[in-house]
């Protein structure tokens, strides 16, 4: 493991994943957890219980960004003492806005995405286990759930998270990085040449809403309907 991402979700973690893989560092990201929930959910539940099977989880990977991995940045610093730490940042206002349009809607609010996520939770045990693990992480981090996504409280939570990383990680291991900073600081941290291609920029809010939550929820509800064949609502 060469790089541990300590940044919160919705801090350009998909951009980071693509960039790191362009640099030749296979990256563990939420996409990997979602790719095999029957395997990954028990692994991350075990990690949350204090006994993470790290070598098994990160087999073949040389970097991690995004939750669930970045939630465990403290533990991973000890497991991989030679790895650098990347704290991705953005303005608190833009982070809160992004969170409220994506992750927060899974548990809070009165949106179509919220209701679809909650419907899938009721009929898909594997999906429910995935959301339970993530929810417990937010609760343990004292973020999002207790504050009920209040914007001012969320902004303070983000600032607290970032400051804890800055105060904890030795300066020689840490890069505080905004994607606007470009390739150079990241490549310097990793002692790698700067690619000729521009740093990728991925805005995946729409992808999160449609491809990760709404689409799978609709598919699960349709599958449930076909299995259960409930009586239609009388006309």
C-alpha cells in the first residue's frame, strides 16, 4: 500500500481513483465494495468491529480512497507505515451541497432517491447490510446522522474531520490536496513523474443518483414485484 486516502466522500474521490490508477496504483474505492456486497459487507463489518482483514480486502491494491477505506485512515496508517496519506479537501459549502444531493438522501429527507433507497432496504437484505455498515460508520464518526444533515453542523463536522487528520498525520507523510492543485503535488508525494494527460475531472453526482441508487432500487423493486406478485391497488 503506497497511499491512504483520508478524505471524506464527495471530495472528488472518483477523480482521485482514476488519477491514481493512471499513475499505476490500483485503487480501492467504494466501487470495489459495491462490486461484491456478499463478500465486502462482512469484511467491513469485521473491520468496524475492530479486526479488519486488511490484506484480504486490499489484495492487489496499492492505494485507497473514499469510504469505507478512508474511514479507517488511522488504523491503516499503522498497518501500512510506509504509505503516504492524502487528505482531499474542498470548500465546506460545496461539500455540504454535494452530500445533500447524494449520500444524505439515502437516510434523510423526502426525495424520490430517499424513498427508493428505503424501499430497496426493506426488500433486499444484502443492500440493507451495506447501508447498515455505512450508517454505523457515519454514526461512529459523529457526522451526518445525528445532525440530520443540518448544513451548518455538517460544515463544522467536515472541518473537524479534516483538522483531526492534519493534527494526527506527520507532516512528511501528509498531502492536503484540492483537485485544483493538479498533478504536481500528488506526484511529488508519491515520487512519480507527472503524466502528460490532464488530471481527470469527474462530476459524478448524477451518476450517484441514477446509477448507484435510483436504478438499482427500481430494479430490486421490479424483481420483488415479480417474485411476490402482490395484488394491485384497486382502480
